[in-house]
C-alpha cells in the first residue's frame, strides 16, 4: 500500500541489479522453479520504537521457496 516494494524494485533495476522474479522490471522472465512474487526479503530489520525510543530488532528466515530457487540456480550454473 505504501509503495516501498515498488520503490526498491525501481531503484534496483535502475542500477542494473533487478530483483529476481520481478515480472515488471526484471530481466529473467522464466525462473527454474515457481516463485510467488519477487525474491525480496529482509533477513534482519532494526528500528527505534516511535514512542518509547527503544531499539527493536527483528529477524526472519527466508521463505522456503527462496531456498528451492537458490538450489535450482546452483544446478544450472
């Protein structure tokens, strides 16, 4: 809703590093396995709480489909 994902996609494509799986700005139109959307993931995110000012850190493992995609790419190369 905020356009953040679109901004990231546009800027990455502009510097010749498009997001894998991006059908609009990416170069690769066919991937070696199914991917629901773009291969865009924040492994770690840090910010300060807007009211308390406490530092907050969040970590998340990449989706399983990312691992499958990486393995498929490794087999090709």
